[in-house]
């Protein structure tokens, strides 16, 4: 099992920045990739960014150039630096870990961007 806990969400004005963190514990060695997803009100959950064990990253087109995903070498923590935030970035952001034994999700952290 892998446990994930997000933090760092909050309320910010458009154009501002936030940094989300995800703390991982448990069977960390089983993690192949990690990522951030989000669910906006009335919408389905969507991929924001992913990072693999070799450091390769992937971003949704809507956040390219504004968001940066990173993690520690030990994969105990993962981050999402969000710059130039827009009202449409408002959502609950979830940390995800894809492991050899299954997928795991955190409880989510709310990000609200005011116009």
C-alpha cells in the first residue's frame, strides 16, 4: 500500500502562484510514476501532469509553460508549482501514484483562483 497526502491548496488571485505538495509513504519502492489530477466543479477528473521514475514529465496542454511537476529522488514527496494561475484552474487537485500493485490517490486539496 501507498499513502498519499496533499497540501498547499488555497485561495489565490488570478496571475498568482501556488505550490502543491504530496507526501508519499508506505511501499514507495513499488511506485512507477506519480502525477497530479484535478476535478473542477461539474467536470470529470483530468490529468494535469505526470512524472515517471526516470524523471520524464508530461503536461496537459492547458497547463504547459505555467505548471511544473517535480519530485524527490526517493519519491517520498512530489510537487506541483503553479504559476500564472487562471480562474479555470479552480479545482480539487489530487495526487496519484501508479505502482506495481495498483493505483493510489490522495484525498485532494482545493485550489481556488479568483478573477
